[in-house]
C-alpha cells in the first residue's frame, strides 16, 4: 500500500521504520530536521563542538523505556548510564536539599541538617506508596486529590514535594495540580527507588541525533521529505489526497498522522467520516516550554556542593529544572526558562516545545481514540496515543500502527520481544 506518515518525530520515524519493507511509505516533515523533541544541538565551547540534547534527554534502562531500549538495540546504539542525582533549591533563601546528600566524593553538608534529613525520610515514605498507586492504572485522580489523600505536612508539600514535581513540567502551579497524578508521579514511582539513592538514567553518547540518524539511515524504501508541511488531507473514492505547502498533492491508501493532537485535529477537519475522531482530538490542550542551553551558574543551586545532575529551582511561584552533566566537567547547563524575565548569559541556544496538558481528560480522550484509531484508513501515532507522556509512549504508538499494517514485520518482533 501507499502510506503517508505525517510527522518526523519519534512516532513518525519509528512508524516509517516498521512499515519500510512492507509498503510504499512517504514521510512528510514540516521542519528542516527530523526527530521532533529528540533535538540535539551542537554548541561551541572554547572552540570545541559539544553535543547537547535540548529536548528529550534521559531515559531509564528499565521497564519504563523497554520498547525504546529494544529499538536502540536493533539499531546498534550505545548508551551510557549513570546516577541522576537531584536537588531541590529555593532561589529566595538558597535552601537546598540534595538527594543523595553525598555522591561521587561530594558532600552537601546543609542537606544533612536534621530538618532536611526529615524531609528526605518523608520523601522516602512518600515514594514507597507510589508503586501500589501506579499499579491501579487510575488516571482520573488529580495531583491535588492525591496529595490531599496522602495527608502530608503542609511545609513538606509546599516547600519540597510540589516544587520538585512541578519542575518537571514548568507550568503554573494551579494547572499542575489539575494534572493526572498517575502521569505526574509515574517517573518517580518507576525510577526514583528509595529517594536516598539516585536513580540510574541513560543517555546516548553524541546525543539523540545519533539514534535519529540511525533510524533514517536504515530506511530502505521510504521517501523522506523535510520542509514539507502538510496543509490539508481529504478523502476521495476511498483514497487520501495529501496536500503540501509547496502546492503538491499526493495520493495514498493509508495515512498515519504522527504529529501532535492539535495538528492532527486540524488535518482531519475536512473529512466528515472522521468527525468523532476530530471531537476527541480537540479535547487535548497544550502548553509551550522554553529551554535554554547556557553557561550561567546563577540558575544552579548557590552552594556548588549541592549541584546535581537534575536541579529544581523554586521561586515561590514557579519551579523549573536545570540539568548539568557533571562528567563533562564543563559549566554547560540546560534550563527551563519559560517564566524567566531574562535569558541566561552566556547563552548558546534556545528551543521551544509544545507539550500536552496531562489532565484526567487527556487520558479519557486517549482511551476513546484508541477505539477510533484506523477508522477509514487513517491512523494516529504520537505519545498522546499511549499511556503516560513519554518517549516510550511515542514508540509504542508506532508499534500499534505496525500491528495493523505490517503484523509480520521482523522489525516489529524485535521491538515487542523481550531481550
């Protein structure tokens, strides 16, 4: 069959890779690069090039990213794993809690103060209850409702736990409290362990561009077009007509929309048979985050002994992350700067990404769309189509499409067969 895949992010690229040997696939990407949120930037530090992932970066070697890791194995991609230490710092007082307080020969002595050790012990107790909650797969409970049920001390919640959780999303506090607790707590429940030992995270040497390039390089029959924005999709005599921004029109037997839900809703608007799908896609709301790659130490905890790989900075209203790679030994940081009045200095790169508001309505729309997927030959792929908001979900959404369109694919078996 002639299959159009609209969108060259993780879901679109993986879909094309899985269908590549079985159909005539055309991949259409509106930007001049492929990868979506897998976005490696090359910056110059004292005349030396350095690869930094501006978007998605960390993933675990465990079950939370099992399909993605199998994809990397199939592509022959090496990974490096190391402890992802974590610090929560209040920018007003300078107070910081480092987890763990001692790591790699560094001791964050203020984190050993009695009240901060009490915070760590409470956090450990909080984490111990997450697996049971996540096992229920209940996405209807909001963060606010979950925290109320936990009956935690107000100071612990307001000064530590909410700033920590909020930093991973960089949205307004009230919006975050309306997120689904299953999604907001998934990372901690699957990866953080006891809270007193840093979780092990993986990265790809050279950045995620390495995996994107490997995916593209292994496409044998797929035609890849960048700078090819899809402007309209219509249906005629059981076929799809896909119009691009350059005025060209191509005919396909099947279409896979591997863009975000907002873009997908716009593209199915002119197909009356897909009105129910459009109605569900319209239920997803999005927000934008701005990320800076920079060398400004002011966005790190004041006490350098408290610096971690992942650092949450809380100003009493907003919480944002700054990521630092200790192993490089360089003052190069990646910070969420959505709410910052001024950009850091020196500044090497700025990126903006659109994310879904992961509310209970998000999961309700997701569940309904699963029953509509593939209707009239149009498929949806993207992280919003599978479980929680993660790169793993994007890959799994491509697997769903491949089960329908190329069920005998050896590549599909490689992704779904445990190692």
